[in-house]
C-alpha cells in the first residue's frame, strides 16, 4: 500500500488523477480514508493496470475537514513491478 496524508476541506470536491502501469495485468484500488478512523470517504475506486502506461482518475466530495489518507492499494500486485507517475490531487473549482 502507498499512502499520503493530505489536508482536505469539508464540502469541497476533488479530482484525483495518476498514470500507472504494471509488469503484469493487475487490479489496484484507490481511495481516500479519514486519518485515524479509516472511514472510507471516497469509496473504493478499482483500476485494471496493464503493461502500458495509462491515465486514471476519479472525483469525490470531502465529508470532513482535516487530514485524510490518499491510498493506492496493491494487494494483488504479486511479485511484479508497478509504476506510478503524475499523481495529482486538485480541488475542483
């Protein structure tokens, strides 16, 4: 699992995007969870990675003020390599 704590604003909508690929075809899950309670705010977003670098994105609206964890869950990655680039979290205007 890869994760980063980020400060979010209650009621704001956020766009999350990233580029990714893997040595073999796998499914990953991304979500935003409340820091400390692990309450899943964004819902699980599932993405199928292949050996071609591709762009992925999703939106969610924050339900609480404060820190939350942006997560990339690689539970089924096995022993192959997974690559990420251009990860952006942006408040929608």
